[in-house]
C-alpha cells in the first residue's frame, strides 16, 4: 500500500521535474547559446531535469513490480538510478557541446553506468 509520504514525494519530484523542464525551455528560448558556458549550463540543466524525471518513475516501477509493496532503500535506489541517468545525459550533452564526443566514449559511459548500477544492486 502506498503511504502518504511516498505519494507526496512522488508528486513533489514530478513537480520539480516539470519546473526543471519549463526552466530549461525558457533558457533555450530566450538565451542565445553562443558562449560555451551557456551551452555547458544547458547540458547540466538537461541532466538535472532528466534526473528529476527518472527518480519518481524508477520508484513507481519498483513499487509496481513488487505488488504494490515498498521496501527499505527503494527511494535510495530510485535516487541513485535518477542520478546515474541524469549524469549520463549531462555527460553526453557536454561532450556534444564541446565537440569532443565519439562513439567509443559514449559506449564506455553507458557501459560504466550499467556496471555501477549492477554492482550497487547486487545482493548477497
């Protein structure tokens, strides 16, 4: 059964994600991204918006998968998955902005994120 605390947390994170996406849209539509610092800020903001978007849905996926039951540490795992997804998006966006991206670096970053998640999710 979902508790009021969990429901409020999900709604707060979805609201924060919506605000992050709106703020990102405002920045993209009003600021001319000619300076590298603006482009890197947009990459970081994109990563933050993705992290805020992934976290509540990762928790809801775990909640639904377990038959509408929660376990201790579900929010920590969801937060970690959101941070990993946001970091990966921010890294790829920053690499694109600085024109230093390559397929090998992107594949390495994806494999690294998957490896970190598998190692931290492993239970003995």
